[in-house]
């Protein structure tokens, strides 16, 4: 059997990150399209504090920066490029998945700002009675950041690895 080339793990992590990003972005766009198509008549209560309610957010988290579409688009695109650059050196599959979640979520929200006809607003539809309305992309970004934090906190310091 031929041994794997030295850069095979790197390619695998890159493939994982890109696959996660593509699935997240696609799922986000599908759910937003369904929300726009079916939630125009009003909110739908699901269970407990969870409802589906169509809203549009022209800002970022918690509607901060509403109406600043161009700067938000530029910063979002820059963050996607930066995260994609970090994928090249992802030290583990966990980090690659975390970066894929962040990239996919950011790309989903960027796609809304660029291609939906709401003057740069993002479609939000998941409503919890105790939290601002959000979408799948927002959830992916937060989940990706948590996964990245856990992955980096669990990673051994280089000095610890050298001691063994």
C-alpha cells in the first residue's frame, strides 16, 4: 500500500472545512427561502419559547449597525477570506469543522445582503421569547466559535509536546 503524501491531512482538513461551509450555507439559504415563503402571514408558535417569526435585520448581531450595509458586507467578506486562510493551517479536524461553520454562516448571511431584495438585510426567523430573532447562519457562526474555543483550549501547548 502506498503511504499518504505528507500534505494529505492538510487536504483532508481543508476538504472538511469546505464541505461543512457548503452544507451550512446551502441549508441556511433553503431555510431562509422557506421562511420568506411561509411566514409572511405571521409567526408560528412551535413549542415553549420557540416560534418562527419572519424579520429582517440590516445590522449585525442584535441589530447593531442597522443601515450600514456596505461596511458590513466588506467586513463580512474580509472575515470569510481570513477564516478560509486559517483553514490552511488548521491543526485538527475540530478546528476545520469550527472554521467551516463560521465560513458557511458568514457566507449565508453575506448572500442575503448581496442577493435578496431587502436593501442588505438578512432574513431572521428563529424566535425565542428571551432572545432576539436569528437564523441558521447565526447559529452556525456561534457554534463554530464555541467549537474553535474548545478545540484551542484542549490543544496542548507546544512546550508540553516537546517534554514527552
